[in-house]
C-alpha cells in the first residue's frame, strides 16, 4: 500500500482516540446562559473565526505529517535550575517571577507562590507516547516546588493545561482561578470544587490587596474533537499595589487588546504570546509583529515574549519568533526582556537583554 494510506490511517486512529478520551466531557457540558458570548452550548469569540471543519483538521494533520520542517527544534536551550532554597530566600515584599518554559510561570507574590498555565509534563499532548515533546526540562521539578497557593489557567489546550501537573497539585489543593467551564476537568483530576473559582470575560476579584481580572482573547478551547469551545479562554490581569502584569494566554490579534489597555493599563510587564503562528490559523495566534502591537495596545512598558522555545507546535523555525519580535520591538521602541528558562526577575527590574538564541540559531 502507498505510504500515505498509513498516514491517513494513523491520523484517523489518533482522531478517534482523542474523541473517545473526551466524549464524556462534551456530554456533561454545563450551561452558562449568564454569559453573553455563550450560545447553543458553546462559547464564541467577539469576532467570528475561521471554521475548523473536520476536513480542515485532517488537512492540518496532513501538513504536520508530510510538510518538511526546517530548523523547528533547537540544538539545545540554555536553562538555569532553581531550587526551593533559592526561591524561599527571595524577599517577600515584592513580586518575583521564574520563566518555566513555553507559557508557564512561577510567581512569588509577596511570599505566596502562584503558578500560571503550569505544564510540567514531557509532552503537550493527550498521549504520553506521541505529540510535541519539550526541548528542555523544567528548571524545578514538581516535587521540588514550594507550597503553591494559587494557580491561574488561561484555557484548556494541552500546552496550557497539563493533566499530570494538575493531578500532582491536587495533593496540596491550591486555589484555582480558571475560565468558565474548566472546573469539570479540574474536579475529575482531584481538585476540590470549593478550591475553584471560574471567571467570565471582564470578571474581577480581589485577592487580599491584589486584583485579578479575566479578559477576552481571540482563540478557542478543546481537548478533543467532541468538546470544542465548551469552556472559555482568555487573558489574565494581575494588579498589586505596586505592580501591574498582563498575561495574554493565546490569541489572534484583535481590538480587544486596546480595550484591555483602556480599562486596566498601563502594565509594568506583559507576557505576550509570540510563537506557534501560521497562515492556516492566523486568526487565533499572532505573528510576532502583531504581538508587539498587542503589547502597545494594552499599554505595556516591558514585554516578555512567551509561547516559544519549548514545544514544536508550528512550521516556522524555532528561532523565528525571537528574531521577528526583536526586530519589531526595535522598530516600535518597545523594551524587550528575554530571560532564559529558570532565570528569576521582577516586573520592575532592568530588562534581560541577553539574546540567548542568536548563537544557537546559527
């Protein structure tokens, strides 16, 4: 038989497996009639996005299996390991942040430890044996983490919501702040319902003297073929008396960034998705140039590009997001910070201007 017959067969088996893994989730999808962007059992973007039909999905799978990829995996990724003792030694009177890789962050928030979109698993995939495999380990293991007080999740895709990580965190039961609908997965994975707070777009909550707000993005949700958009997606705003942080989650470029800037800006530090873009999904992931514009729209001061350097999720070269965002930032007089994985920094500290990828990219 022709080789492509086997490719199609593998794709069909994988699609069926994902469908079966998630079919019970769709059957039990809750209703959110209070949300003005929830209709007919699904959440919707403020602006319509390209329909992802079954044939479109198969076409994308076909591209991933047959299109030649060039330089999509780095030869190595520099990393600084960080220990529990080092974290505990950091001051409790300011905000400290550790880049864990991709979009995952560890934040020491005035003595309490928070995680944002924590993915400690080996693969961003429903399977332990297949799917995008990380380029580097995390700078600290789950077992070495200090006690986690709060966890923020932007949406339920595998590179942002990792089941093994959540099941490990369930042992200590931190408090979760998540989009509407996500409590279903979390409770099945061991998190107590009383420890979960769900947010709609523009919903806010005070946590002590820290303001949390959840804002719109132009994206989608789903962990299989049967649960598309039954949970919400979005961006996080964290405002303390001293610091304002914007975490974009995943998004295509849209005018919502300007409204976020008008409502919550300016921000001392922005974590903006910069990676995994492609012409076939241009409305749900930004190009690096659009990422810089999003930073400007939300009135950011210091930009740190995330969603790159850890998983191979697209067709562009692994270093392309860094080079393009650096060029665009220079053109627009945007201050760019590019710490290596495991590097500790504060939102108001001097930008890390070591462009670590340039020697590796040659």
